[in-house]
C-alpha cells in the first residue's frame, strides 16, 4: 500500500497479515470474475466460493488498497442519510428494504468476523454520532426518533452522558447506536480475503485490468500477464475505479465525485491518559459542516480524521487543525505527536445513495457508498453473489443507468479546497 511522504498508514502497520497472493500469470477461466479487492469484492468472492462457484478476484494493487484499507473503521448501520430521507428518495418498498437491510449490516459484519475468526480488533459497543451545538442536538434527536420507530436500539444522549462516554469537551449530545461498532478495517479486509481463499476463491493481486470485452456469452479481461474468461463479471472498485482507465462498463467512474478523508494517529498514549478517552471503546463522528471523527485502537493510539487530502496544499492546514482539535477536545493530553497519517478517497453520488448498474446481461457494477463502506460493502457483496446465482431479488437497489457528472472534478476540488480553508481557520481561538 502507498507509503510515501503523504501517507504512513496505521492500518498497514497493525493489521493482521494478508493471505499470500500473487499476480495473475497466464490465462484462466472461471464462472464469475470480480474486479476489486475491497469489502464488496471480497464479500462477493467469499459468498460465491462458499456456494461452490469458481470465482477469480482481480485486484490492481493489494488487498484493501483503496478505501477499505484507509477508512476510519466505523461499522455503522444504514447510510449517513436519515432513514426517512432514504424512503422519501426511493419509495417505501425499495427505500424501506434498503434501510432495513443496511440497518442490519453490522450484524452481518460481526457474524462473518466470528464465523471466520477474523483478527481485526472488533468491538461492538456501538458508535456515537456527536452533536455540535443546538443544531446537532436536533439532528441526532430526529435520527434517534426515526430509527426507534423502526425498532433500532438507539438512544439520544445528553451532554453529560456524552462527555462521560467520550472524555471530550464541547459536544451538546450524541446518538448512541448499539447495533454498530469498530474494526481495524484493513485487518477485516485481510480476514475476508483469507476466508474467501480458504473457501476456494482465486485471488490475484498486483493485477490491474487493462481492458475487457464481451463476446455475448463470456467476458474476457486482459491483464499484463494473461486473460481471464468468465461467464459473469462483478465490478466492485468503487472510488478507485480509475485505477484501470481503459476498463469498459465502468459508468461509475464518471458519475462518482471523489472526496478525500484524512486521518492522523498519535503514538500509544500512557494508560492513565488512554483510559480517559472513549472508555467503552466507541467510535465517533460529529454533525459538523465539515465532519470530523475520532476513535482509539488496540494499542491506545488516538485516531483523528476529517475531510481533506494530505497533498502539498492541504497537509499543513489539516495537521495543524488536527492538533488544535485534539487540544480542544482533550485538554489533558497537551501537545501530541502523530506517528501515522494517511488519506483515502470516498465515492460520492449526486443523490448520496449507492448506484447499481447492469451494463450487460452478465455484468453488474455497484459503487457510491458516500463514506459508509464497511457494512454496505459487506451487505452488497453478499447480494451481488446472490444475483450472479440467479436471485435478482437479493439486491435491494434498483438497476439504474450511469449518470455521468460533468462537474465531478470541480466538485471534488471544492470539497478539498473548502475543507482546507475551514481547517485553516477552525479552532484558532479555542
């Protein structure tokens, strides 16, 4: 995984080892080919292999190279949109089913972790959506009411209870979702890959797809060292679809707006300080206009993140903002040193919901998780596996046509520059 002057990823340092893989060498045939070695592709490969299907997964870099190995590690229920808004956008039947199945997503994730004994620092004590100001209190109250109407074990917390569960200053309340939890995300990806391989899936890394074609009955994918001929194809590269610029059937590449999210991780904190931060192991994110998140890892590091890229322009502003934020949230920490820092791309869609395409009769593509990758990726990967087995009803999203966004580059730059500007200003007087 990328480890240069702008990225030193904690997850690559602390993840359980990836299974041994190699590039494709020579031609191969299979029933189902999968492009993308993140949560979606790995979940699909695992479920297909367990069903006795001969499948090949091709990953351009290495397992979890994209968002799966760069995210915060929050195993949240649903999408970030309110459940009622999803139903309003998609209709009661489709939207209601999507809310229900993604609401149960964390259960599927943690069941796989238990079933396959995946070593990924899994904690299922819930997550906290932290309220910033009165507007934030209203937001989490609305979300709590909507989820409770659906029977979800969520609770809106007052400021004092929020302070006790976070150890942080400045939040006016929170939504505690007990369905959710945290994982070491790259460790989870490695575990899915190991389980898929054990079940019979063939996984090839460092194998970008250079181009592809269909002869009506089969899909042929060309790589540098051989071709894969498959009866069916699943495209699951999401925000990293641009890794194979000449890949056909990749309508998602032109409709997703890339948004970067960065994280900084401290050195392991002394036990007396670490015990005062998130004592029950919750992961957190807030209702701020430019969202921030924080959590801890098994070693006692504090991991802080927000929107923005760690490029030449943004790195200084984002790092300074992270330091100021941690001083404001946890004054008892004093000045902290960062041991790790990294960023990754999120695939944003125009309607803030995932999109599901079927460019040909035997090809399916899904992308656009809008910052929610772990649970949806796992759930959608399972659904994709079922679809290739002939169960079209397994996918809870409707098939849509790609909708290219001519302004995607402008929007991506706006996210990046806007976040850098806000982080340059924020908390300077705090």
